[in-house]
């Protein structure tokens, strides 16, 4: 009698698995799956809350924009809007394509566009506001939307903000929109989200209502790896089709493999050592870091060419200024007399002159008033393959000029919190900019400081300057491109000389894909850009499976077979256990 | 020791005091044990290996400079160099000498291994003796706590603790100590239970010996051999755990230990690259130290516990 319950449980479990097996078996036509390996999980699927590259990639797939960017050169081209016109440069009228639909079948109208633009402006959505802050949109009819800018706006007519489905998001916007997990999977781009396992993977399915037509790839699976070599091994074995961020030290070896194409893409992304400027007022940053002398000394203590060689293996560019766009035209030349190049002797001398002396003879300098040593907390990411060598080098160099460090490692969410709370001294992280320099520039304005832990801003330099803000406002309304470039150059030079960020180098996106599965990989921009994780990632709708390669999907059907067999075995065992138990029970009853 | 045994120059039949007899016997039995240990060739080889590693760990700071394996000072060294006369075990991705890293790593790995073992043994012995000697509800409570620690899966707990606490060597020592004492406590308790019921303990009590005296004089000395054997067997486990945690990236990021070297070698693709000189030496060092400690531990156990001896 006692075993009955156990056997029943087993039998029920077996029934459940049998159903799964048949479900697996019945889907004879395996979907064409592109599997992408990367080392960064999504922070949030909500475009009003997230900020990681992986999340942007997902939004680029799920949410189409009014205007698209050409794969070759980022030129503005039609997307949801098929055409637009303006008489005075302030008012633009966009005409939407005919018959646009969201992935759930609801019509996509001018009303969705106007609602997104106006609400994002009113609620200051973090990823929209830099573009929509000065705009007012009106839906004239279902297919016509009129956008008015309050000031001359050099970015228009480009409208590259994600248009959100009003029928899903309106009720979220009534409360705090940033808390919405956004796992609804309703969008207008080539792919929409179907499932997500935090920390492991997420899956996007082709959107049959995409305005270019359903993509040739049925679904895209993003698999998160914590280990670069495991990810590369998975690519070699054919388990995944594409790798984003191949570890620099594996890149050369991988490019020699046959059947695998490696490429480096430049997008203006960079890695920086940031110092806590304490401008937001929160937290307990080291007071010495508010002294420009100390910041300059730190910048001069770092041998960036060696770092670039040893850590980045010379992939990317050895630039010391912020990367604000993939287009190099925005990058200024820093005048020779303002350059903060490696010069530890000068760094030591200027610290000495400013009164930072080693008074107790332990090799570490103290504050001029002797109150505390120059010992800085150094925060780094635990999932970056470059964090360890960068830390090893930077902390070593700082020690040479008499500055001590205390290392802590965090995951991305933790580090974001630490930065927002201001409880750090130094950290190493990076940014990847958009095509227009405005968003990246906006991050270091006073308005983006985190002054309240409840509303976290982008300004992780925790630095702010009225001069920079004034220049920012100027470039934002400058329609003459040459003049705007000049203003941006001034801003970047100012930011460089303030040295709150020491930009270590501009990284290259190191990517690799298998040649036997898909073709039609599109680099954006042409020849120099990456193929996925680009600004708008056109590859997702240009990729086609190679006959006999991706279509057959041998691996997954094999896996399916193995799973099926295993499940069948368990089911059999369960049934045997059930019958054994039942016969025992009958015996018990007889006795 | 009492002053009655000043060597036997004048006092001719030597009337040895009980203390002297005790010490004489202990010396004899130690000598006996040492003699038996010496006859175990594997154990002797292992002892020499351990001695070698200990000497290496101790002299490393005198023969090299820690700064030599700081990446800022290796700018001129080749990266991924295979072993040569200049770099006996080649260099890594930052041009650091692998041989020096293994030498410095020995200090950290051995320190953590021994410190964690000490913590394990101290906690385990105290709990085991108290539980076994006092019995009753003290025993029940302590043993339930021990059971509780025993059923928690060891590695996940260690990983969670190491991830939550601050990254430092002491954290690792603490994590290993706090997760591995229960088996020692059980072992010690069972021995205490058997010793407690021996006749001489009853006699000592009848003569009015207090608890502290009984524990100090009768229980503890009799449990000591067991604790010793258990210690030598706990060290390799501690070293392996330190290696595991460092390999998983949960160690102190600023310290070089064998596990940390292995972790970095794997992360930087030493295996794909075929740079065997980067991952083999720390791996071999771990295997050798762990094997040596285990062999010595087994031999000690055999020597000290007559029941395990081959007849």
C-alpha cells in the first residue's frame, strides 16, 4: 500500500514526458534556427529601463523605427514611414506604410507613433528622451504623423526611437513604466521575443507582420556564456552559429580555422577607467579624486599603448577621447600640450608638488592634510575577459606613483547600483555609441547626474560642467554639420582634459560565424562594421539558410532523438514501477 | 614537570615520578610510531615532497621579488613564450613567468590549505569533545547542528558564501572552515564516547577529578592521534577546495594561487593554444601536494590506530 503514491507520481511524470515526446516528434519540420553566443545577458527587456548592448540588440529586432539606417553608411532611409516632407525644417510630416501591423495582428497606426513620442518626452524615458525631448507629435490620420521640433534639430528627419505598441504600453505608462518587465513579445521588427531564461538564453521568433516580410530565419536563440573559450568551442563544434565578442586572445587562432569567418567591427565603442567626481552628491567617493591634479596623475600613470597591446592585442584603436559615433569625423585631435600620455615621473612630481606626500613611509601617499591615504576602491566586472589583465596593469601602475587600490568585482547589475549610489572611487567599464553623437554626449551633462537613488541617470562619470552643458545645448540645435562637428570636438577635448574618464582604448567588436549554415551576413557600416550587434543589425532579415546546412538542422534533430529516447526510457521505467506497485498492492489485498 | 627527575647521578635506584614515566612512554611510543612511519616508503617520499614544497614556499620571497610577476614589470618579456633558460616554465599572456607564479602560488595555496584545516580541526574538535563528553541535551543540540551542516551540499554553500562575502584569502579560509568541520566533529565525538567509558576515566572521577582535568588529562590526549590523522587528511581537501573556488573565480583577485593560475590559463585559452607550460605546472603542483598529504595522512592514521595495522 505504501508505495502507491510514489508509483502514481512516477506514472504521472511519465505521462507528462510522453506528451512532450510526441510534441517533439510531431514537429517534423525543424524551424530554421540561428543560434548566437554572447557573454552578456539582458539587463531589462524594457526599452525605458535597460541600457546593455544585448538589450539594444533585442529592441532593434523587436521594435521598428520610423526611419531606418542604411547598412552601408547609416544614411537615413524609409522604414515604418515610407516618406516624409518638411517645409521649414521644424515641422516634418511622415507617411506610414500601408497595412502596417503589430506582431499580434493589431494595426500599427500614426497614433502609436505620436503616443510613443509624446509620452517618452513627458515621462523622460531614458533611451528616447535625448531624441524626443524637443518634439511634439500629432496623428493627422491613421497613416500620417506630424512631428514638430521646438528648436532647430540637426538629427531630423532621422527618427530612430523605438515605436512601442500603445495597446500594450499605455496601461504601463500610467504607473512607473520602468518597472514593466516587457516580456509581452509584441513588436513591429523582424523578430519578437518568445521566451527568456534569465542568465541563460532568450529566443526571438520571426515576425510574420514585419513590413519587409517574414525573415528567412524562423527563430534566433541567444545563448549567454560565462566563459569565452567554451563559447568559441561551441562555435567550432557547430553548436552555435555566431559568436559576439570573441576573446581577444582566441581571435587569431579562430581566424585560422576553416569554415569559420572572423571579423572585427569598429563602432566607436570604448573602455574607460572612470573616477568618482561626486558631482551628484550621493555616496562617499575619495576626496582626492575631485582634485584635477590627482586625476591627471592617474591618467599619466597609465601606459595605454602597453595596455592596448597586452589586453586588446592591438585590435581596435588607441584613442583617448570618448567614442560618440562609429563615424571618425567626430573624433577630435587633442593638442600635444594637453595630451595626458604615460609619464609616471611627471605624475609623481605633480602629486608631490600638490602636497600628496608619503608621510608614514609605507609607499602610499597621504592627503595633504594627512587625513587618509590615497587608497582607492577599484570596481570591475566579473564577466569581462579583459577585466583581470586591465586591473593587473592599472593597479600596478598606480602603485608605482604611490596610489593604493582595493579591488572588488561585481556583475553588471551590482556595478550599476554601486555607481548610482556613488559608493566607489574607480571603475572600469565601457560604452558603445549610436550613430548620432548626441545621446553619448548627453550622458555627461548635469541633467544625467544621479542625485536621487530612485531615478538613476546615465552620468557615471559623476562629473558635470556648465561649460560642457552650454556646448551640448549649442550642438543640439546647430544645423550646419561642420560647425556642429567643431562644437563636438570642443566638448570632447574638454571632457578629455577634465580626465574624469581615462578612455583606455576604442575596442573592436570581435565576431565570428560559421560559413556552412547561413549566408547574407551584412556588415554595418560596409567593410568596417560588425555583422550583428551593429546599430540596427540588418543581418537578421538579410540572412538566408544554406541548403543542406541550416535547413536540415542535424544537431537539433539528433538532440531531439536523444532527449526522446531518454524521456521514453524514463516513461517506461515509470510504467514498470507503476505496474510492479499495483501487482504488489493486489498481493497485499489478497493477503 | 615536577623537579624529581633531575638526572640519576646520585639517586641510585631511580624512582621515576608518574610524569616522568608518562613522558618516557610517550617518547617511546612516538619513536615507535616514527619507526613504523619510516618503514612506509611512500609516506617518506611524500614527506620529502611536502618538505620540498614547504621550503619553496618559505624561500620564495628571499629569492625573488613579488613585483616580478606584476604585469606592469613584464612589458619587455615575450608573451606565451615556451619554456627556455630564461623562463623555466615559459610565460603567460601578460609575459609573466609561470615558474615564479607557481612558486608564489604555493604560498597562498598552502597557507589557505593549512589555515582552513586548522579552523576545521579546532571547530570540529571542540564541538566533538564537548558533545561526546557532556552528552545529554548538549550532545543532542550540537549533533543536530552538526547534522544540519552535514546535509547542506558542500560546494554550493561554499560558492554562495564566497560570492556573498568580501573577496579575500580570509574569506576563503572561513568558507572552507565553516563548511568542512562536521565530519571531524562526528569522528572526535565517537572517539570521546569510547574513551569516556574507559575504566581509568571512571577511577579519575571517583578520585574527585573535575571535568576540565578529565578532558585535559585523559580525553584530549587520547583523541589527539585521531585529530592528527584527521588533520593530515583535511589539508588536501582544503587545498582542493581553495583551488576549486579560485578556479571558479571566487578567490581573492589580487592573490596568485594555483587555482587562480589555472583559472586564468583557462580563461585566456591556454588549452586551445597548446600552452601546456601555463596550466600543467600548477596542476601538477596541486596533484603532488594533495597526493603527498593524503599518503602521509593514511600512513599516520595506520601508525596511530593499531586496528588499521596489517598483522
